[in-house]
C-alpha cells in the first residue's frame, strides 16, 4: 500500500470515528429517555462504561506488548506498550472524571472512597507512573526493559487491586436498570469508543516510531548479549 | 536442591555480613522510619493513631519508605566495583541470587519493624496486646510481597541515575493493594475483634505467591540486561 492510499484510509477512518461520535452524542442527548431519579447526569453512564471497559483492553495491550518485549527485545513492542499506556491513562482519566461527576450528583461529594472510584484511581496511578518514569531513564534499552517489567507487574496487580478495594464500604450502584432505548444507546457508544481507542493507539504508536527513528537513527534491532546461566544454555 | 539452598544461604549471609560490618543501611533506615512516625505523630496530634486503622496505616508509611531504602542499598552493594559481574560469572542460578537478596531484604525489613513498631505503639498509645500474633502475621505476610516487588525493581533501577526515587515510584503503586488490605484486616481485628482469616488474608497470600513467582521468573532477564 503506497503512502497516499494509507493517508486517505487514515483520514477516512478518523472522519468516520468523529462522525459516529457526533451521532451517538446526539442520540444520547436527544433520543435516549431521561432517567427519573438521576436526571440528565445519568447520561454520563453511556460514556463511562464503554470507556472503563476500553481502559481494561488497552491495559491488556500494555501487558501483551511488555511480555513480547521481554521475549523478543524488539523496540517495536516497547513502542506498542507506550502507545497503549498513553491511551490507558487518557481513558482512566475520563473514567475518573465521569465517575466524580456522577458521584457529585448522586452523593453530593466529588470524591468518596467507594471501591470502584478507588479502583479507578489506583489503575490511573499505576499507568501514570508507567509514563512518568520513562523520561528519567537515560538508556533506551534500559528504559524499555524497566517499563516492560513494570507493564507486566502492573497488569498482574489489577485483579488484586479490584479484590482489595472490595473490602472498602460500597455506596456505588452494583447494577443499573436500563430501558431498551437506553440499552441501545449504551451499545451504540461502544462502536465509536472502540474505533477511537484503536485510532489513538495506532496514531500514538506511529508517533513513537517516528520519535525513535529521529532520536536513535543508528539503533539496530539486536538482541542484548546474554550470559550463559550456570549449568545450562541461555 | 541442597546446592541451591547452600548458595542462597551463602549469598544471604554475605549480604548480612556486609551490613553487620558497615551498619550503614539499618541505622539509616531505622532513624528515617522513626522520623516519619514522629512527623506524623506531631502532625496528627495526640490520640490520632490509637485506632487499629490509623496506627497500622502510619506504621505502613514508615515501612514503605524504610523498605525502599533497604532494597536500594542491598542492590547498590552489587554495583560497587562491578561485584554483580563476578556474581553473574559464578556458577549460581539467578533464582538463587533473587532468593538470597529477598531473604536479606526481609531480615532487614523485620529488623526495621522490630524497632519502629514499638516506637509507633508508644507514640500513638495503640494497644497491641489485643492480638499481637495476628498483627505480626499480617505484617509479615504483607512484607514478603512488598520485599519481592522491591527486590525485583531494585535490581532494575540500581544502574539508573535516579535509582532511589525511581524505585519508590515503581514500588508504591504496585504495593497499594497490600497496604489497603493489611490495614483493613488489622482494623477489623483490633476494632471489631474479627478474625484475620478470610478474603483479606487470601488476597495478601495471593499477592505474595503471584509476585514471588513473577519476580523469580523475570529476575534473570533483569540481571543480565
């Protein structure tokens, strides 16, 4: 595929994504019925849930890319993990903000230490740290290795965080009754959200590759030298 | 198996002997931890730490910061004069090196806890006599998981410019579930007399098993990079 065709596909993809985002936003605002108890604030839920699920998916991408980096030591995987981590932080921030707006309306406080809000905060912290530590490590290979190990450990930590926050007292609704129209809107939101996440991750990955090509033009994809462990082959 | 145990014992004793001769790490860490407890005691005011939740949370702050210094120092010993290269050339399994570092770190962590916990109890008038065994068990299980993560990341960050700061950044968010669970379990034990068994203890053990295994598996890659 030549450069002009790929640029055209890229533009069409983003055009379609934004078109769908506008459509589902209009659907949510004008077509979906208003919830009786919460009022208009309940409509945050249509953004909140798809974003929360997408956050887990991109965190899983960070994990897979980190494992692949540890196995293959190719900078390509480090760039994938970095791209996914950036999107994970963005999505986790949206989950936190929408959760806080919901909480303010439902409970009268911007922040409560409810299990789900606490879980979102710890998840956000885990992946913000992933991004923050990168500039402080000079060697690119060392940086990729530290981040790959951290990417694996952070994802393994997620179920433990989920279980541990359940020990906190909960005031968060465990399930929400949705009418068929509301359910349709919720399902519809998953389409542009998924496209947005894929598009952002891919774009971020391309930027990471370009950045690496500029900052490390002479770097070659060579596996790091390994010492032979005692009594066996490497 | 016996060979591996012998290697682990030798390496652990080597680290502890270095510490016993210099006494640089433990002295520094104990003073730092006491300072943290004093600062919190003065900041929060009298009687603020008498509940199980506050006292264990305050002690955890001291253990966390003290722990980071311990992990950093025990690994830094291997970087001086390129001692790590010699260790890697020796016919010793990388897993044994991890186990030895972990045990040495745990010994130092327990020593820190032995000194700092009575200080915290005294300053905060926290009544440990309700369940001293439960307190020791929960803290010991929590510290094993914390030390496993700390040992792994200390090996990763020891050759970087910001070793200590970076280590704290990496270890603290990952350890949050341990702090959360252990403080909750101990609060239930001291305030409501609820047994420490159950989901809380299971999460702590799961944390230990998961991160001991993961650290053991990844340590070889980390050391040789």
